[in-house]
C-alpha cells in the first residue's frame, strides 16, 4: 500500500462516517418531531403555521427541527411586516395554538 492509497482510503472512511452521522442526526430529529407541515404551533413570540421543516444542530445540545412558518397575528392572519419566521423545536410551548 502506498501513502496515496492510505490517504484515499482514510478519506473514503471519513466521508462514509460523516454521512452516517448525518443520517443518525436526521433520524433522531424526525422521530422526536410531533408536528407536520400545516400545523399551527406557538412559541414565546407567537403563532406560526408550518410550511417547511429543516434539521437544526445547535452549538451544544441535541439536533432538532427548525420550522419555517407563516407568522400569524392574534387574529390568525399572516403578519404583513414579517410574513415568515423560524420557530425552533425547543422553543415550542406545550400544546398547539388556540
């Protein structure tokens, strides 16, 4: 085995490892996600209707879901000043919006 072959093999192993770690993190986040696209959720700022879900990895802590939401007013209409915003899974208050 040459030095070049060793480096290529190590790089292939690292790439496979990184891909497996990402799959594991996505699996953890999705299995611990009780919400779906179209659900209305509430955090400390207000209500939002989920339009997209993205894997989020905080600097410290477990991976979770970041919800891209339509920002809703108290009347349940789309906010004109800030139509979209992100709500993080760890900021969701218990239960759904009223």
